């Protein structure tokens, strides 16, 4: 089937107004079992009250408005320099409930969000076959959560340095495999897995080369009946709201390796398998119409490559293109050697397919003539990509083609590949187009130029006419022509000044005299933001534990409705715990002052930078409301402050407190006030909501005193788990001080 390779480069014309399109950061859980209903936490940036969401296309019937829910946030350890100087996202949380059809195929499906200011994709949602468990996140040290095998766990490494523990029971002699998926769900997490006993002793470490479709894997043979743990963390000790993962734990079949990595349409192909509890081989009929073939043989799904060319798995014969060569680099520094009969002056295309099919092979392809002289070489600049190159022989003959691993110390049965060799006779004249972007935002009253690029095949040189069909209301697209022998042109999309914000899937058709091909593009008209805030560059010092205020001007440009100011979802730097409550600027007001609360624990002398966001409602003539936003990372728009020592202090005579069932304990505390700070001080104990059996009364330290006793009571039973420090917080007006108190039951 003819396919597109249509590269879209989006060029926006100059505009006096800007827009803040949404960002889709994560889906949690990142998957679900077919035929079930899943309550999904959708995390992203600039997902305002009217954010829309869909997943799985029309069949899933999930296009609806996202519901605002409280954001889960774990601050985690203090981020040191220079890491804290990097930009950081602070996604908001939204909720959607999705129903996964029973007849949905296993694998990943794409999600999408959109607002009045644009659309975004990113994370993937995986449909699985096994029972699923979703982590109930709590603050503090890991507490083992029991699961029943086989199972797929949906977890998240959040905050930084977080560790998850999943407990399972197994019998002596069983082979247990645990593998994690992060890449196919577009998670930034780099997973590290270990299997431990209940005391934390490591029994099995992560394998160097995980199996097909796995980002990390660990396996062990159970030494004795009992309970064991899978320990999950990020190998870099990173973590955050987007660091989601899927962990499968099973004593059943897991396909580690398969060979060959694909087969020919309409034929039965025998595949050799490696892995626990798998047959040595399996014969699979490949349908005539499929483009890829998901193979379900165990806990993981293997995607097989499918093509129409003749296939070979033996190097003992001399072959003629077109052909696909299936091989493995099983020994270091010992490449596969194929013999091909090639014709003088014929331009042959060589395409290696390995990394894209899950093989670890960093491929190198070398062509030698009959005298052993190198005449062509294919090597991708990116070691994670597969090489593609062309070769035109200067003489008829049998040429030797070597397929090797670029790095000499890497080899094994898993280093499989498919090398596609084609001559012009195997390529039908035509063109390929595909979309380099899946979606397009067209601002009202503006135009967007989209570059279309064609890849000509089989000597095709003709003209290609481009047209867009099924455009949303108010959006037009001019027809365009890619001239004979040319490879690119621009298509121009335009949105009326009053175009409805109604997304649609646009069909772009490329037509020549003999060929027609289609591709899809998600297009939406967007509403620009009329207002913005401005300010002069300023850098100040301010005590920690209290608000730092800064004033701005609001340029309304005719906008006469309220504007809400808050911390931006995307920050120029890690916030170091800084926070702030939203404020509303009344209609027609052109100035505002925002207060950012510096935490009591922020490091002194270390610059803190805070980025703000302004949000308002634009109203159409028909009454339709559109939420629009402005944010900026320019220095003049930042709140830049260097924290100084705080004006309020709190000390505790004890750093630890033993939880004694049924007892009430008085904890002595002392507050210190800086000069100019007066009034009573409220002291309270802050602890996680998952702690049970603990109660603490609020202590008021009068203005003329500096000491008091915080009353902490424990229930007779069901205490804890006390898996993280609590915080003793002192408050005097808007000034805060904190100290830690470790509660334990040992």
C-alpha cells in the first residue's frame, strides 16, 4: 500500500497576540486491562477548566471534558546545584474515566488533549491482558504492597529518589520474571529492578539486556516458598509526576527473544523463541493485509515486522535482490556474511531494521567486492537508529555484505536484524508522504504555513497536487503543488477571526496522474490571548519562611474582564518549594502585586526564580467562553529573590518520638522571634494522611512567651506506618518556621 512521508514544518506569521497551548505530561495509570473501566489521572500544563480529552479514537467513546481534581505533590529531597537551575514542569491533575472495549487489541494507543489555545499529544496508554493494579501513592519510605501473580502494576517514581516495593508469594523452583515498560508509554523514567527478600537482601539483579518489548528485566529461581519483593527505582535517582511505569510480574511465559524478527505477508513463518516456559519454535500464519503483527505468546507482546519481499535466513546461498536478509550477530567481532548477485549501474537500496524492532544491535553494514575491497558502508550517525544507504555497483558480480555490531564487545542471540535490499524493479513508481506532526494549531485571524515534503520512489518525477479535505468550520487551506522533480512546497492554513474552536481530523490528499495517497492531520482554530503582564528587571533579598512580593503592570489591549494570576505550570527553574496563592485582578485594573511564599527550609543565598501565569476568559459574540493564558520566562517577568535567614525560628528538645499505644506525650518546643516580629505563635504538627492512630493539638505560644509543649496522643492500636518525618510548623501571621520530628514505633 502506498504510504505518505509528508513532513510538516509549522511557520506562524507575526501576530500581536500570543497563545499558551496545552502540554500532555502523563497518564496515570499508563494502561489497563481490556474490557475494564479505568479512572485515569491526566497530568499536563495549561489544562484549564475547559480542557477536552480523547483516547483510543472514536471506538473508545472517550471524548469529553476533563474534571479538575486535587493535585498530588511530593516535594522530595532538596535538589542540589546545578540540577536546580534547570527548568521544571509542575503539571496540574485532571481526571477522566475510560472504558476499554473488550475487543481492543493489546498495545499502545495515543491520547490527546485540547483547549481553546491548542492541542497536544505525548504519553501513550497501553491495553494489556493481565489483571492490573494501580499504586496508591504515599509519602515517605517504601512500604511493600502485596500483589497476586500474574499481574501488571502501574506505578510512579515520585518524588526524586523514590522507591517502590511490590510483594508477591512464590513456591520453591518457580521462575519469576519481572519486567518494566517506560519507553513505549513515553515516560522519562529509566527503570532499575531488583528482587529482594523481605529483609531487603538482593537475590537477583537486573539483567544487562532485557527481552523484546522490555526496558528493564529481572529474573530468578525461587529458593524456598515464601514472600519476595520487586524493588523499583530510577537508575539516576530521578523522579517526578511524569515518571510513570508499567511493571509485569509473572511465573509464566515470557518471550525474551524471537527469530526472525518478521516475515512475509500471506505466508506461514516459523519463529524460534527464547524465554521461560516458551516452546522452542512456533509457526505463525501472517495475514495478507497486515502491516505489523502483534504476537501474543506470554506476558509480553512481540511486534513482528511484515513485508512483501522474499525472505532468507541462511547465508550459504548467493541471493538476488529484492530480498530481506534475516540474521543475528551472535559472536563479537564476527559479522554475518551474505552473498548478493548485483548488476552494474543498478542503484540498490539497503535498509537495516534492528533497533526499531527491539533489537539491541547498533548496526554496521559493509559491502565488499569480489576482491574483498570495501565499496560501500552504512552506519547511522545516531547509534540508536538503523542505517539506510544506496549502492550502485561499477561491475556485475557477487558482492559480500557484512552486518556487524558497531561496538566489538557486544553480541549475542538477541542481536537480530532484518536487512532489506531492493533494486528499482521492486519499487513501484510513486511517492511516499507522512506527517512529521500529528496536529496543527491555527490562531484566529492568522495563517499557518505547512511544509509538505515528498519522497519520490521508483524513478517517479511527476507533479503532486496537495489538497486538504474535511476542514473544521472557519478554517481554510489553499491547494498546493509540488512541481515535477521537486520535493517540497508550502500549504497555507487560515482561520477566520471568528472561527469556532472545533477540532477536526483533516485529510490531506496527494494526487499525481497515476497515484493518490492520503494522510491525516488534527487541526484546531485557537484563540489568542489579548493581555499580558510586564515589569522591570529586579532582584531582591527576602527572609525565607515568608512572602516575597513583586508588582507588575497588566497590558489589557482592550480586555475588560477579570484576570487570575498564579504560579505558572512551567517554571524557568526548580521552585525550591516556593508557592503562592492565586489572586484575581479586577476588571479594568492595570496593576497587581503577587506574593510568592518562600518555604522555611529554602537554602539561604541561593537564587530563587518564580514564573507567573495570567488566565482570563474571552467571550465570543454567541456567548461561548474561552480560557486563555499568558506566561513568560523573560527575566523582566520573573520574581527573582535571594533568600535570607528567616525571622521566626522553632526548635524542639527532641528529634525523635516513640509512638506508645494509648499514651499522650508532651513535646517541648521553643520559638524565636526576630526584632520587629511580635504576636502569638501557632505551633502544629504536620504529618501525612496515611498515618493512623496519631493526634496532635495545636499549641499557641503567647506573645510574651517563647516556650510551650505540643501535645501528641497515640491510639491504643493500629498505629502508623511512620515511614517519613513529620514537621513541627510555627506560624506568626504570614511568617513560618519548621523543624522535623521523627516518629517511630520501634
